[in-house]
């Protein structure tokens, strides 16, 4: 066979798309970081970041639940996710008084 297989090309394209999504998330976070001063509530940064992510064309889930399975047992406690981008990137927002 000459060149990569279809499955290999598909795997590579998926990887490239995931890298692009990660770069977009970082760019959006930097926009919010540069625009807002320190000291605001975490929910303010979270709302602004959600707006930036949506404007960038990224589908997000806010305050979603990620269910945990351990050794085939579904644990009652769900992990609360601040923002979940395309069901691939999990964002946990934090704020501080100053850097």
C-alpha cells in the first residue's frame, strides 16, 4: 500500500481538529483575560468565556454533569463541569483577586 490508510488519515484529521479546538479555547480565554480586570466573580468570567466560545463557533455545555463509572459501577456522585466544549475539552473556571 502506498501512503497512509483511510483510517490513519481519519485519525490524523481528528487529531488536527482537536488541536484546533484547543487553540480556539485558549484564544477565547486570553480575550476574556485581557478584557476584564482581576477581582470579578467567577460566574462573570464564565459567562464572558461562554460568549467568546459560542462566537468562535464552539458548542458548549455549561454546568454539565459527567457521570463516573468505576469497575462497572455507576457512582452516584457526578462530576460538575463548569464548561464542556464539544464534549471533548473540560474547562474549570477559577478567579482570583489579583495575579
